[in-house]
C-alpha cells in the first residue's frame, strides 16, 4: 500500500474489495448505514476513531498507520487550495511542539 499516494477512503475501498465484502456487510460491522460507508470511501465524510479501530481490525491493518493516513488526509484536504501550504505545515509542526511542551507536566525535583 502506497499510503502517500492514496486517500484513506481509497485504501478502505481497496481492502474491502480485495476481501470481496459488500458495503452493507462492512457498514453493519461498523454499525453505520451503507451510504455513510460509501461517503467514507469517497472522502466525503469522516469516520470517528472507533470506526478507524474497527476498520483496522477488519482488514488486518495497523491502527496507527490507518490513523496517520486518515489525519494526513484531513490536513491535506484543508490545505490543498492554499498556495503557502508547505509553510503552513512547517509552522503547524512547530506549534504542535510548542503546545505539547506547554501541556507537559514537569516533574518536581526533591532534594
């Protein structure tokens, strides 16, 4: 699977079709309707974390890899029309580091 060139929806559809599973069976496993799953596959709707976990289990995929694929799609779709998307990504990466460092609880040293 070349995750960089495929979207989350394309990967899910590919695995579903490789296993000859109809939309209705996978949708039933996710406890959603068929049209919602079709929208996931077309990247028109977003699954929640529980759906991602279940899809990873169903298709024997690494859950973290699938989550990274999904989250990177969300970022890419948000930035696709921006001319400065690469700069935005660099700044966002630094902001993530900053926010994490602010939210990290520092241990207290006792002597």
